[in-house]
């Protein structure tokens, strides 16, 4: 998968978790930009993405991710 | 920042700092007779007083300076505070001498009688009682004299900082007092310029140190003028007594030592006899007005408020007696008609109005008590 | 009145308590040495100062516990890194991590929770055994053990998760663990946030020093004016000796005063801590951020004692939710009840453990644990009922000022109930107090009496007979604080905005704060300062 495909799939997961189809993600998107993206939904997101991409984030990744761009970088690495 | 802004900030800052320092340095305790009496002396015109009467409540509830003015035209002032400690008298005289040079000093001897007695309901001697000490020291201006007085008055083991800087002790009640005063200005009880900001306003005492008592209580009087036994003062208080006399001698003051008219006890009379002996040995004058109770003419069933204090009726009689005695004995000047002393006439009007008011209140009070 | 005792001016007589003049002198001397000595030695100055502080602020011999924790952790972190490089198996690396982790937890448990555990054990034994036993120990707790232990655990865990490189120099690591401003009451710092600043070379910047001093003076204001005055009021309304008479509106007002006291105390302490660090040019993490503007209790705990909340989230909740056990539980529930339910249940379960730990961290007592459980309950109920409120009341759409105010008040009240548990002194007392305050009959009775109570307040005996005075000073101080808060909301923090202004204005600002403290603060000979609430942990 290339980066754009990964982004699409991740966006779909966001739509599901937040029940909001209007969300648009960029590399700079952070938790502040999306309502309801708090520490609890963060974990849900992480689980969903792990399941969808069949990989596991390390704790370092989970705590260290600053924005969607970094998340995509990690996903690319795990391809 | 532009230079102009910097200069502006600097000026504002310096002003603020000065204002804060002045407030902290001169903040004293709340409005009281003591503060008004002590602070009021500094506001009197320099060298305008012919007589200064130093003492405790036996002084400021008794001597009506404005009545003496009305009767004989000489000026006087009660430089007094409640339960004045005996050791304070010397320092009060020294402090007053900075701005006044009266012809006559009158000194109340009661402090030497109650000084080494225990405070009511307390364990502390009157002369070491914090409240008594502070009635004077909190209100005097900062000076080495004040510091000395604090040093000798405060018992060992107690912190002196809170005496040197009264705001350390009274700080928590400051806002409370300010709000209460503002409320009284709002209701008209106080004038706006009665609000003392920053402490450096020396408020003029228009009653010249007198306090009105507007109640009455029937008391008993026993005449001990025939008692001649003496009971010497013991210990430290005697040292203060002798020290005061030595001081007066050293600055060539010849005071009149007075005992006020009250329900004197036999033991008190004996103490005063001792004091009379010593005072006269120095060549100073002594007068126990209780020995002249008929001339003073107090009606002990009406003119008193309690054992130790008269009300306005009693104060009037006492002042009439003592002011005449002083006029005869000391050739006091007469300033009535002198334009330099015009404000005394203004104060007299206010004084007379308030006296009449107080007398009315006493009569109402007496009527209600009898019903 | 005539109190024959050493004039301590009402500031803490505990040597090196943060609110003492001694601490200020100590800080001044440290700052002096810090900038006078060569910059290479600055971190050594901090280390020596921290050791001296620890020896004098707590019981000296307890430094051995600190040394034990730091030595074990430092060695373990280095070893983990070495083993990783050497390619050793995961289970070996994990074993090293677990040994370090458990050692720290055990030391903390032994020193802090021994009596709690023994008390529970003896209760159980007494119940089943028939004879009453009461086991207890009287060990002296190490200063700041609850804070530095969490900080050390965060370090070793971050090393294990490869988030940070271990510190190879023991002395430098020791400095991170015992940096003196944070020893008494936090904040709980992270290694990656603090290490660069601690070991760096700091040039003297006047702004840093002035910022720090302004912050410290504000801290003293919060403690001496707000916390102390409200402490006296809370004591009166909520007098534990007369606890039978404290009911209805009196208890509610008392708790309100106690909440304000808590804030003044803790936030004031934080100001002094962060201000002190700022004097060295070190920026510490904030622990408070306008907590009473929170609209939900979750948000409250992101604004109150921030570092504890983030620590628990990062090192308890996330690891739990991602642990194999929880994944298994989640999968099992997903099979029977569906994905959404499974996610919610695992989250709530992890939160329960988190809040249990939060409560327990505050102290070894069931009332503390109850406090944690209370907040958990409120959050879970809030989440469960959220869809209902959205459907019926369209709650989400109401965002006006009045609604916000309602939510903020509601959050504060929820927090206040938690504080009743926190105050204790034990669980039964806390529950009784809540019942006594909130019973409708009590509220009505007390409301009826209250105006009369206020009328006679000026004559009421409160220690020194000054209830009305404390009331006035408390509210004046509170008003000043609120005004300053509103101003800061618009213009930014006071110490930051002042950096663009002249030095003399900065000095005048500090003097003005001291002036306000002079007239509104509770101090003087014969004044016993209230114990610093968060310092006993």
C-alpha cells in the first residue's frame, strides 16, 4: 500500500469510531482538531487500526505519536 | 519599550512603593480614644498648649480642656490613653516636649496605683499588659523614644517586632476596619476626612483629648482624707516612680501630680500618701482631689459611671474645681480674644453641643433605669 | 495575647518547609552558587543543594530509601539498554525491568501502606479469629516518596519501552530523582522533559529570575491569604470536634471553604516549586490549569494535579488496555455482546483500576480509595447516560454561557463530594458528613438558622474570636485572586507579560503582592500555620 491508500483506510476507521463521515485527515491533524478524540477514544482508534492493518504499535509509538502524519509513518514502516 | 513608557513605569512604580511603605510603616490599630488622643497631640499647633495632662482614663474622662478654656482662657490637652502604663509617662512627656512647651504639666497618679496590680480576669500585671502598652506605643510616631519604651515594657520572651511594627499584629483587622469606616462614612457617622489612609494624616482632636461618658450609676464614697499611713510602692514600679521624678528634675519641669475623684479605697489612699511624701520631697506639687471632695462637689449617686470614672456631669464639676485651682496657683495665661487661638472657640461650640447631648442621654438613661 | 513563645510569624517552623523564610534563604544561596560557579558545574550545584534539602527537610536517614530506589533503577536501566544492544531475549530484559519496577513498588508499599495493609489484615483476622488484634508499625515515611517513586517508575518504564536512552551517570540520574523543588509535592516530571534542562548550562537571564520571584510571591499569596483564611473558616464550619453540630448548609459551606483551601494550598505550593525552578532557568511542567473552569469531571482531572493524571494514564491505563489479559477479556466479551459493548467494558474496567490507584496514591485508607471510586462512578454514569441526554435534551447542542456555568458548577460540586472522602478522616466519617450535609431536612433547618448565624458572626469565638475578620480577609483575597485570574485569561500569565516591562515595575509587582499578603495573610507570633495538605505524601 502507498501512503495515500493508508490514509484512506485510516480515514475510514476515523469515520467509524467517531461516527462522523465529514472528518478529513492531513499529516498535521492532531487530537485537538477532532471533537471527542480524547485519551479513551485514542486507545479505541489504536486497537481498530492495529486490527485493520494486522500489526501492533509499541508503547513508544502509542505515547509518542504527535499527529496523524507520524501515525502514517509508523504504518508505512510496518508494511 | 519606548523611553517614555519606561519613565512612566518608573514613576508609577516609585509612587506605589512609597505609598505601600508609608502605609505599612505608619499603620496602627483601629479608631479609638487612645489613637485620637495620642495622634491628636501631633496635630496641635507648635507650642500652643499651656498645659498638658498625662495619664490614663482617669485623665481623659475627667478633664474637659475646652471647659477650662471657656472658664479661664488657657489651653490644655489630655495626652492620655486607656490604662496607661506607669513607665510610659516619662516617655509621653519627652515625646510631647518635641512639639510643645507647656507652662504646666499635670500627671495622673493612678497608673502607679494600678500598675503592679493584676489585670482583671488575667494573670498579667497591668503595666506589662499588651493592650495597655499598645494603647500608647501603637499610636506614637516611630522614634528612638518609642523603641526604648517598648524595650522596657515588653516582658522577656515576647517578640518585640510586633510592637515595633504594629501592622504585624493588627494587619488582619485592617480591611475589616476600613470597610467599617467606609460604612460609617456612608451612614454619616464619620466624615470623609476621618478615613485615615496611609497613616500620615494627623487628625486634629477637636475635643482636645476628652471622652464623653453618657451613663450613670449610683456609687458609694468613703472619705479617707484623715488617713495618714503610707504604703510604699514596691519593686519595679517604685523605680519607675523615682525615675520619673528624677527626669522631671533633670529637665526643670515642675509638674502637678493629681489623684482624680473616684471611689477611693483605703489602700489606695495609703499608696498616694507615700507618693505625696516623695513628690513633695522633690519640691513638686501634689493634689489628691478626694481630700477635697466637698469642694469638688460630686454627687456620687449620679455623677459617676463606675467606681473609677465619672460621667459628663461629674467631669464638669471636676474640671471646674481643678481649672480654678490651677488658674490660681500657676498664673495661667488668658488667650480668649487672641485670633491665633480662634479654633479653640470653634471647638468649644462643638464641645458644648456634645456635652448637652450627652447630658440628655444620661437623663434618659437614668429614667429608664429607674423604671 | 501575651503568648510567651518564639515569634515565628506564623510561617511554618518546619525547617525547609516550602512556605518558610528558611526555604527562601536556601533558594537564594543555591541560586547564587548556581550562577557564580562555572557553568559546567551547575548541575552539580543542583545535586548538592537537593541532597542538603532532602537531609534537612525530611528525616535525614530516610535518604537511604531514595538512594536504594535510584541505585536499583539506574543500574536496571543501563542493563536493559546493554542487553538490548547485545540482542538478549525479551524475557530476560523484561525480568530486569520487573525487578526494578517491583523493588520500587515494594519500598513505597512498605513505607506508605504498611499500616493500611496491616490494619486490614488485623481486621480480617479479628473477624474470623475471634480475638481482636491490632498490628501496626511506626516507620517514618521518606519525604516525597509518593512523588519520586512515580517519577522513577516512569523513567524505568520509558527506558523499557525504548522511549528514552538511559542516563549512564548515576549522579545525573540522582539529580533527576531528587531535584529539590519537586521533592515535597511534585510535579511528577518526565525524564525527556526535564533532563535536557537539568544538565544543560544556563546563562544568567534576569527575566528568568524575575519570573521565578513573581511566581513565588504569588504562591505565598495563595497559601497565606487564600489557603490559611479559608482553612480557619473551614475549621469553624466543619469542626471535627463538634462534628455532630455540623450539618446542612454549614457543612456545605465548610466543604466549599475546604475546597478553596486545598486549591490555594496546592496551587500555591506549585507556584513556589515552579518559580524556584525558573530561577535556575529550568521550566517545569504545570500541575494546575484553571481547574474550576472544567465542564466535566474528566476535564477537571486534566486541569487539577495534571502530572498525576497523565502519569496514571500513560503508565497504568494504556498498558492495561493493551495488555494481553485485557485483549483476551475484550475478545471474549466481543463474542457474546458485540464490539461496542466490549470496548466500553474493557475501558471502564481499566478506568476502575486507574481510579483505584489514584485513590490509593493519596493515602492508605478506604476513604481515599472511595474518593477514586466516586469519580470513576460519576464518569461511567456520565458516559452511560450521555446518549439519553443527547436524545432527550439535545445536551450536546447547548453550549451557551449559562449552560457552561451550570456544567462548571456541577463539576465543582462533584469534586467537592470527592473532597469529603479525601478529608475523612476515615470512610465512616466521610459518609456521615455527606448524609448530614445533603439531607433535605438538615438543609432546610440550617438555612433557616443561617442569617442569624451570620448576624452574630462578629462575636463568635473562633480560636482568637476573629471569625468575621477571617471572612472578610478570605473574600477580599479571593476577589483579588479572581480578578487576577480574569486578567491573566485575557493577557496571559502575569510573570510572562511582565517580562516586557521595566525591572522596577517587576519589582513593584512583587512588592504589591507582598503588600497584599501583609494585610490579608494569616501570620504573626502565636499563629500556628496549617499543615501543608499535599506534603505528607
